[in-house]
């Protein structure tokens, strides 16, 4: 009886470890996707800032006011 309880506890522990590993793998994949989306957003933001600066420069006749910090 004692051996059955020990084996049951080990099987339960193994199941919990497998479940947690699966959850960790899913979280890592989601983090990777989120990091890629964030990097893409940074690139687009940089491009839009450059485009806006060029448009402001053209609209002001070549003089761009410095943004206040």
C-alpha cells in the first residue's frame, strides 16, 4: 500500500511538472511574439516620426522648431 502511494505521488509530481513545462513553453512563445510585435511597432514609430519631421520641415520652409523636453 505504501509503495502504491509513493508511486502515485511520483506520477502526480511528474504530471504537475509536465503541465508546468507546457505552460512555460506557451508563455515563452507568447513572449517571443510580443517582443516581435513591440520591435515592429518601434520601427513603425521611428519611420512615422521621421516622416512627420520631414513634413514639418517642408511646411515651415526648412525651419523645424525644437520639441520641448
